[in-house]
C-alpha cells in the first residue's frame, strides 16, 4: 500500500466533518447525522484513490442532504 500525500490530506477533511456531524447528531438526537458522521469517519480507510474518496464523500453528503429535505 502506497501513501499518496494528496489522499492523506484529503482523508482528514471527511474525518473532521464526520466527527462534527457525529457530535451534533448525538447532542440533538438526530440519527441521520449520527449515521452520516460515522460513515464519514470510517470510509476513508477503505477508499484506495483520491477519486473514490471524493465520490464516496459526496455521495454520503448528498444522501444526508436528501434525508434532511425529506424531513427526517
């Protein structure tokens, strides 16, 4: 496994956002935010490239946005 500096730097961003979402979800009792926060914390460990990192993070963020629009 090679460590790409770009991938390492970009993997910090969803981790930080995930930590904030998880804390917010726990405090407000909003389970969609907790689930999205956990996913954002975990998924960078399983993505092999920068493109996969960005696409997966965008999909999780888009799903959270859509769930919020539905009123969950």
